[in-house]
């Protein structure tokens, strides 16, 4: 569900047209796992500060089609495997855990 600041954005004709374009560009399949795609995901998430930046909100390079499962992973804060410019894995940051 869209956050309050973005509800008008996601209901706009411009977004619906862009969403359709990304769906078609990605062949209707999740770019992460290949299952049927459902959600056009902002790689750099929309925020109140950047929602009016067309490169963030509508830029092809910032949008990808994903399935619900992959979108859940992407937005849950779980870290996916990332690689540096040399193709080497980037280790996850050390996280402090409070047990009690």
C-alpha cells in the first residue's frame, strides 16, 4: 500500500502509463527471479524529498518489475548480495543485536 505522501502519485495517469511501459519493457517477468511480475519497484525509494524528481519517480533506470515475493525482500530491509565495481562481494555490515 502506498504511503500517504505518494497516494496521489500512484493514482496519476502519468504513473499508470509509466508502469505499463516498464511492465512491457521487462516482459511481464520479475527481473530478480523470472516469475510473473506485479509491482514496478523504485530502486531508489520514493520519499517526500524526491517524489518530484522525474529521474527518481519516472526514470527507466530507477524502475524495475518485480514479483510480490521479491518486492517484499527488497523493501523489508533484508540485504541482498551486492558486488563492488570489480565484481567482488560486498560483505554485509556488522549489526549490533540486543538480546534483552
